[in-house]
């Protein structure tokens, strides 16, 4: 059984990208993380990747706010 990215999740993310909404996703599935990074890069949206450990990443387009304390950087 091969692992594939959920197409509903992809559609939701793409609509957020095209509507210029904030994206803040916590992802443990590496292909999904790679896909999201590629999509954000292709349209020129700035993002940050926070390594949460054990293969879990948080990808956020909120580049001026700390994800832990919610204060401006």
C-alpha cells in the first residue's frame, strides 16, 4: 500500500493559498510537507518551518509571530 496525500486536504490548502489566507499546518507526513512547501514557493508566499521533533513540522505563513508565545518577532 503506497501512501498518498489526501486530495481533500490539498484542495483546502490550495483554496487558502489562492484566497491569500493564513496557513498554519502541523504535519508529520513528509510528502505532504514537501508538497505544501513547493506550492507556497511557486506562488511566492513567505513561510516558516518549525521542527517540532520526531519528524513533525509546523509550516506557517505567519512569519512575524512566534508560534509558541504568540508575540511579534
